[in-house]
C-alpha cells in the first residue's frame, strides 16, 4: 500500500474497479464500513469507492440479528450499498440459522445483475411481480406443485428495482434467496395468489405474472395425513379448476397498465412453441407474453433461459425478440419492451 505513495493505491483500486464484492463480510467489517473507518486497505478502498458495492455477510445468527449489526446494515443500504441477506443453514461449530455465506453461484448471479448497465427508465413506476410455484394441499404433508424456482421472476423484479421502479413481489414457493430492496407478500395456493395479485394490481403501472400457477387443485384437502393401507389402492384425487389469474388481471386492468404473462411449454419445434405462444396471448389478452420450452431440465432452476417475447396487436401476435442467455438478460429484454409501452408521465 505504501510502495508508491504518489499513485495513492487505495484510491486507485476503487477507481479501477467496476464492482467491489466482499465475501464474506464480517460483523466487524460491516461496522467499520458503516462508520467510514479507513484503518486498513479494504476499509479505505470501500470508503473511496464510487462503483457498485456488494457485501455478503457471514457470521453467527446472534451477530447477524444483533441491533447494532441491523443498524449498520440499514445505514449501508441507505447509502446504496447492496448488503446481501445471508443464507440459512449450517454454521461454524455445528450451529444452524441465518448467517451462512450464500453459495458462489448465487453471488455470481448478484454480481452479474449489478454489472448490467443501469438505465433509470422505470423511475417512479410501480411493478407487481409474481414469482415461484403455487402449492395445492392434498393433506397436511403432501401437495400438488409446480417446478418454478423463482429465478426468472426474481431477475425481473431485481432489474426493475435497479432501473428505478418500486417493486412488490408476490412470492409463492421459491428455491433461491429473495433479492434485497423488494416488498414481499407470501402466498401458497393459486387462490391466494389470485386474491393478492388482483388487490395489488390496483396501484400498479405494470403487472408481471412470472409465477407458475397450478391450473387445478384437489377438490378437497384431507385434514389429517392420508395413510397408506396395505393391499388397498388410494382413493382417486378429483381435481377442480383454479381461477385464471392472468385473464382476470387483464379483465380488471386500468388504462395504461402493462400486463405481462409467461408461458412454460413443451413442444416439438420452435414453430410449435411459437404457435402455442400466439394462441395463448390471443386467448389471455395480455400485452406481452414470454414463451419458453421447459422440457429437458433446460429452464427450471437454471441460471440461463431461452425465451421468445410476443406482443399483442390488432394485426395478431408479433414476435418481438428471441433472447438466449442469463435470466438477467431475459429480464432486461422484457423490461425494455415494458418501458416502451408505458404512457409518458405527466409533469
């Protein structure tokens, strides 16, 4: 640090970096960064940084939940630092709870998102995004569910937040951490999702239905666990239709509101996939439809996607874009099309 004082190395490091991530970030580091200490190279570099800064806390649960740490986290976030929520799991010494360092793949996803160009074209807009997969109970133990991990919906929500929007996430079952800075409403069943989405729609400029919603639910749910009986087949499960969330959102839309649907399909060819997408956007009436082929483990739980974005028009459905890449790239493509459709803000 002192070999070439004239070059001011601690300032040079911060100026050189496109992004700084500290992983793991200890409770001590959070405290020193929050009060602006510069007593070592890392703290001094953070104090001079103007690029995005990500801190990935890792510590015992008691430290993470201590009021002093929580206050330091809020201070850092108020200054624009992204403090990642720690994972929940096994900690040092056999303890378990919040405080575990997130997996490297999750950290890389956050780095990737932070390095995307930031255009504040959604400043002042309000988005409601559904994510994850609904669960329809058969009994207190079992359920019918969908395989959505929540990655693509979270990517849309996170990038919208970065681009200036106020974002509410209606979260069904997910398998990945929830990004920071988002208001979250938890649901489990399709009926719960339907009720919350229609309520939240009233104040939204944009509604994105990225959740995988069960089309059907068991006609009845057992109050106690259904037991296996030797030499006896189980009773058949009778299914009934769930409400169509997307169609009801379109029915209740207000002027200028943009509604985006998703279609997870399995098809024999690209032409078949697009035919399914065109039929769905015509039937549902949403403004945009994101269509992908989910066969063969290519999409669910993966960091990448291969999607087609269709739009509704008087002349019939139009293919706007085909994007193959990270789910962050797909999210930005969707948001680009949303931004084009939003009416100009008065004043």
